[in-house]
């Protein structure tokens, strides 16, 4: 009577199409089929995962199909054969939990090359130890790689990746690129010396025709608010090297999901490169940014404080800087206080930051505020305006290019992570008895170091692209809200507080231009420019009765 053969499944896996000699899919299969022939095992099924990481079993379709077949008792197999334990898995928890599931259904694991059989007394213990050792070794390599990068940062050296805007890489070192550096200086100076926030600085650069030198074909040539914010916060521009400002953190409650988060603790060291801005200027910019982050916090204003609607928005006709409100207190003949009067005047009429302006006029605040409010009301009552507003609100925002960029960056990131896992697999697959073991391991660790750099670069670009997309959508929503509010502006402006009216005007108006002298017919306002596209450029709204405004030119964003 012929003895019934023991049935087995064979499982093969490689992380890359090109694996180290001796560990390709074909090589694994040949070795295991020879083992089956020698032991008179019958191969009931073959399962193969090509180009899959051993870090987790989640994405290994063939592996999971094999486990389901075992649970279903499909072929009544006794063993699963793998070439080496690292082919079965590299995560200790996954290896042991999967093995337990298999054994619950009467199936054991044989690692042909390692000589391990989980049906034997010492088999499972050896698997536990080897799995843990493989995982510890992998984490040690990562830790050593990160420690090397941290040490490089402590020495003030650039840690790899694309050079920050304003610098170029020469033999791995940062050197100032004067064309780009000039813009960096302008960004810091405008941010610190004006009332502009990051968004305002981005608009300032755009309005003055200052564009970004494109390093990639698909990059936007204009500076975004997000880019400005990143530049202002980067210590590299004051001659420092920072490392660890963002870190990869495991998502709580998951096994293999990670997210990028900002870190409060990171290394900062004097860099070997030349600073573009002074440390004082950088500190001033970041102090302002910190202060602005609390601008919506509730504060207890004194009864004396007053909100000035057009401070900084109305511009000096001589030097172009913002006019600011001043208070003049009038007294009666008997010396008692009569009332306070408020005026807009140029802040450079007195020497400030080395500048002095010759414009000495003071414009009555109440008169100018009323003229601007009335101008907006007259504009909103136009039939053409109402039609244009409806069209603007219905307009779709186009993020096609950014969506394409984000998709490509995510694909690049997946390739990077797959490549990283492949290198880890290759390290696990090395034979310690190979005379070239040290060379091969060092070469793979060097490749791992480079892939970490590439992951950092790609993650940064992805974050930037996602922030740009969110900003575009947020701007559209914000603009739509302003449009809708404008339709009913004349109805509720009377019920607005000064603070609410100021906030609305700040979102709506880019600047108010005035004449040097009050005109014979009483006008002060020369032009109003809006932040958002309002009406066609050639359409003008005149204020015939008030004689306060020559025209309102509605401009599209530059």
C-alpha cells in the first residue's frame, strides 16, 4: 500500500525585482522543491508575493489568500514552506500571530534555509527569537542612520536633500545663491517692517512682479502664503542648521500607520554656511509670527480704545506707506475738554526707521471712513455688480495641477517606502558567512541613508502642495463669504461694531488711495483697489451725488 504523501504549501516573496543572488523567486522555489522531493512532500499550492515588503502582512495578497485557504482546510496541508524566516515576515508580532493561527488549524512552518521546523519543540522558540532579532536589527539600522544625520546637524553641516530657496548645493555644502537670496531678504524685511502677514507678503511679491526661480517644471512661479511662512520659520537663513523639526509618529491604535507631526524639541546648531539675514531680523520675524498667532485671543480693551477702520489700508499719496490714526483733544475756552477728533496721517511724517515723509496733511477719520462705506454701498447696488457677484460665487476653483502634483508626490513617496523596505529585506537576506558580508551590508546601509533623505524631501514637497491646495480652497470659500456679505452690506453695516466693520474691510480692500489735497468738490478718495476680483476692469462706478470718489476700479488678483 502506497503511503500518502504529506501535503504542503510553498510561499515565496521578494521586495524587489532584482534581489541579491541566490534569493530570487526562482532560486527560492528551486530550493524548496528540492527539499520537498527529498522529504517526499506533495506541493498542494504555490503562493507568491513579488515586490512586497515583509514589514506587514496587510498588503500581501498571496500570503493572505494562503492563510484563508489554511483556515478553510482547502487542501488539508500539514506545512507551509518558506526559504528563510525573513521571507515569511520581518515584523515579530505578525510572524508569531500568523504562526499561531496556522497552528490552530494544524499547520506548521518550515524555514528551509534556516533549518527551522515549528512542529519541533524548539522550533517556535527559535522563530520568536529570530523574529525579534530581525526587528531589533532593522530598528538599530534606522537609529544609527538617524544618529549619523543628527551628528551631521550638530556639526552645522547640511543634512542632505534639496537646498533651501536662497542657497545652492556645491559638493554637498550650502552656498548663497544671490539671485534667490535677494528675495529672501526682501521677504524678511517686508514682514518685519510692515503690517503684512505671510499672505500679505506673498501678495506684495506678486504685485511687485517678484517671482520664484522654478527648480522644477511643475512648480508655481509665485510665492504662496505657506511658502512664506516656511521661509520665515527656517533657522537656516540666519546661519543655523535645524534637525528634527518634524518627525514621523505612529498613529495611535494602529500597527503600521504613521503621520508627520511638528516637534517642539529639535537640534539647532551654528551652520557651516553663510547666513542670508541677521539673527536679529530672524528673531524679530518669528516674534511677530508668534504674536500674530494669538491675534484672535480675547483681550479686555479699555473704554479709551477705538477701532480705526482704515488704519494701514489708506495710503500716503507721497511715500505710499499706510496712514495711521492720531487723536487730537480739543478744549473749551475755560480749559475743560470738549471732544476728541481723529485723523489719518503718514507715520513717516516723523522720522521712523530712517525714513521721513514730507506729507503733512491730516485727513478727518470720520469723513474718510464714511466715504469708503458709502462707496461700497453704491457699488453693491449696481445691477452689473449683482450679476457679476452671482457668477463669481458659482465659479469653480481649479486645483487640477495641484491634484496632479499631489498624486505624483504620493506615488513617489510610495516608491520610496517600498524601496526602503526592499533594502531592509536585502539586509535581512544577507548571509553572515559570505566573505563580502560587511561590504554588502555597508553598501545597503548607505542606500538606506539616501532613501531616508529622499523620503524627507518628498514629504516636505507633499506637505507644501497639500497646503497650497487647502489655501486655494480656503481662499475661494473666504471670497464667496465676502461676496455674499457684500450683497446685503447696506442692510447690516449699520448694526456692525467697529471691530466687525474693520475685519470686513480688511478682507475686502487692498488699499485706498487719496489725493495730496482735498479736491475743490470735497473729495479725498482717488481710488479703491479690492483684494478679490469684483467686477470687470473696464467697469467703473462713480459717486455723482457724494462727490467723494472719482472711480472704483475693480482689479483681479495679480
